[in-house]
C-alpha cells in the first residue's frame, strides 16, 4: 500500500476511535431518559435510514457460496450481542471504566488473528499493546469512583464480553472486506440491528411517548454519526491494514472517552491520569512501529 493510502486508513481509524469514545458518553446520557434497548434500536434505525438514502454509493459486492455464515456471524457479534453486553455494562459501570476495558481488544484481536488468520505478531507489537493496556488500566485506577457506577465489577465484566464480540467482528470484517465494501458491511449491520432490537425493545418497555430535545439530539448523534461514521471508517481502515494493526488504534478509545467525559459528565483528569494517558499514547505508537525487516506471516518472533 502507498504511504498516502496508509495515511488515509490511519486517519480513518483515529476518527473512528474518537467517535466510539464519545459514544460511551452519549449512551450514558441517552440511558437516563430512554430504555436502553429503545436507544439501541433508534440508533440502528437511524443508521439504516442514512444507508437507504445513500444506497447508490454502496460499493462492490462479490458474494461467494458460504459467505452467509460469515455475514451472519458478523451481524451476531456486532451489533446484536455487542450492544446487548454494552447496554448492560453501562447500566452498571461508568463510561470511563467501560472505556478502559476496550484496551483489551487489540490483544484479543492479535491473538485471534495469529491463530485464525496467521498474521504475524512481533515483540514490538506485543510490547506496545501491553504498554497501552497498562496505561489504560492506570487511567482507571487513578480515577475516582463514578456515582453512576452501581456495580462496576459486573459492568466491567459485561464490557469484557462485548470486547470478545468485537474481536470476532474484527476478524470477520477482515475476511469479508476484500469482497464487500465498507458501506455494505456497515449497512448490513444497521439493517440487522434494526430488525433484531425492535422486538427486544418492545418487550423491555413501552415505546416512549415523549423525548426531550437533548434526547433526540443524542439519538441522532448515535445513529448517524457513530453508527454510520465510526463503523464505516473502521471497516474502511481494517480493509487497508492488518486486523492486528487496525485494532491497535482502539487503545485510544479510553483516552477519548475520558476527554469527552470531563466536560460532559463532570469528570476530571488528575496528574496520575494524565501520566497514564501519556503511557497509553506511547504504547499505541510502539505497537504501530514498523521495523525494516519483515517477519514471515504466522511467525511469533
């Protein structure tokens, strides 16, 4: 890949992680006004509407016999199971702590990609991931308790389950991205999520009769900007880079989550948190370091 093409992919991944970091805040705000499953249904439905309006730009589709299994698995991982676990997580833990758990995703993807895709893992990559994870954990440990975290242990466990779904999703996107455009993969997620969450939301609680301007704005942001923008950019980025490399950028999510939580939820960054954030950034940079001598695919050096 050319340097320019790689640069576009990297920028896409950074913007995607920033949007995902903000999504934790938006979901916390939306959950205070609306039942969680109705929030998720609304964001899926709004995303689907955007994709239908932009259908002429859907990109390439090269279906092969048997792809239905991977497409079904992708949709089951995200949005179905992922958003169920994330909703449960954010009902029990703080946005900041949930964001911390996302630091585990690159390690999960790296291990799974080595096993299933035979992508190489260098010592530098592993060291960077571990350093970034230490920074993310440090951000969590250095912070004060969040008054909205009623059961942090349970909530963080649900977020870990969400990350396992995200790891499987990442590998499936990598497998399918050569035959399906980022538009098509993201649109399929939105359509599937709309159909999946509507009956679940109806069973959870009656359809809300009123919604504030802030609540509507939050739903529009989640549905249009996050569902369409973040997933579209991430799917584009992972189609241009390896699964392991692309997932490394998700280590930025905890930092972005805290950056948005400070002005919107009143959380503050202390000195230890700022030092941990610097460690996190250093780990991400180290994990993306490209040596001059390539390692053969499938070799753990």
